[in-house]
């Protein structure tokens, strides 16, 4: 019990938070080709992600496909924004739940009451957060160390009903690949494979590929 008291959860989380890979403030966006493979169907087009992180998809007419590609581009880039720890978490307290070989698990009190995180080796490998009226639970299995911060590489995500606390979506398994462009400062999503079970409990796979990537000036 004495050992638990010695763990400063806020400091543990802060180090892991600041160890995440983020883009610098000079980021102006990037463009390239986008490909979406859904089972045996393939959709190809071009994309541009502007400085404000708004995706623009061209040469694909299917609105559902456009929305799907756009959401992946937006989701991955919004996590690259650098926001100071103090500005995000100054009104949160970090309280120890348990410590195990999987990491130090903590629960938040304060502004984001009830959110949970788990930290191991200065990496956040579990997130349990209330977002837009639902709970998102993420477990990270593998990280990419860029040398200037870590990126989640292999992980799963599921939505949980905030009232029943039971899963209300299928579990999505992600596998991300990144490439380093520019002068070594920018790690950009090159491909994302998402696996899940459909309503017939059959495995379906979506693969998003982003290639011929060029930074915008």
C-alpha cells in the first residue's frame, strides 16, 4: 500500500502525454492520393488536408466513401495538434486505481470526472473517455517511437453505453503505418487497416491508403 502512495499519477500521465508525437505549429497540411479497399471493392481519388485540418476529397463521387476517407484523415490529424498539458488537464486530478505489469491505471476526478487512463513506459496504452454522450475505450498494443514522440500503431476501439456500461458497438481493430516526410519532422499516416465483425459475425476489412504525399507550403 505504501508503494501506491509513492506514485504521482499526475506526473506519470504528464510525462506520457508530453511523449506523444505531435506536429509543430508550422504545419500547413498535405496532399496526395487516397485509396479505400472494402473487401473486394476499391475506390481511388485524390485528397488535400488543409492547414485547418479540413479534408478535401476529389474524384470520388460516392458520398459515403468520401465521408469515410475524410473522417480517417481528420481523426488522425486532430491527435497531432500540440496542446500544452496544463491547458488541457489543469482542472483534473489523477487518482491511482491499480498498478500491474500492464501499467499504472488511474481515474480522473474534476473536470473530466470518470475518465480513465493507463500508462506504461511513458506511453498511454489505455483510454476510457466520455466523448459526445458515449464512452470510448481504447487499448493500444503497439507503439511507433519516432524519436520525437510516440504514435499508436496497433490498437482496438469500442463504444460503451454510459448508462449500462456495456459495449454498444462492434470492436474495431486498427493497424496503422506511417511514413516520414519533409525534413524528418513529419510522420504521416500511410495506411490504416480496420478489422471488425459485421452483423453476421463475419470479419470485414477496410484499408485506407494515402500515397504520393506532399507537404503544402
